[in-house]
C-alpha cells in the first residue's frame, strides 16, 4: 500500500481500529481518487479504502469473523462515509 491515508475519516478509522483491535500492523490507503465518476464516489473524498491489518484479536478466526470485527470497530463510518473497504486481515505469524 503505497500512500498512507491521512484525512479526517482515515484518522477516525485508524483510531477506532487501534482501540478495538490493538493491531501490531495497520496500513490504510485512501483509494478514492481511483473511483472519481464511479458509483459511490463521494466528492468530499475518503470514500474508498484498502486496509491491511494484523492483530492478535484475529487468532483462530476465519475471514468473515475478522471482517465482522473490523466492521464493528468502524461502526457508523461504514454506513455514513466509507463506500468501499478492501480488507486484508491476519493474525501475527500468518503469511
């Protein structure tokens, strides 16, 4: 993920994910610029993200369970501001 997301929505996402999941690695990329003119694009920006997160909270969980934890941590941001989120979630030590 080349460019770290730094806007206010990204900051809230990082804060919530950190508080809920205590990640050992967290990379968030704002990909909104790639979706200008497409469905779900928000002219305010920060509508499409890619997330790479590693957390002990994911140990023993399958992909869907991990995604549910992420969506729960992000709460209303997923309904009100984030149109799309690509997720790569793993536990420490996973390849």
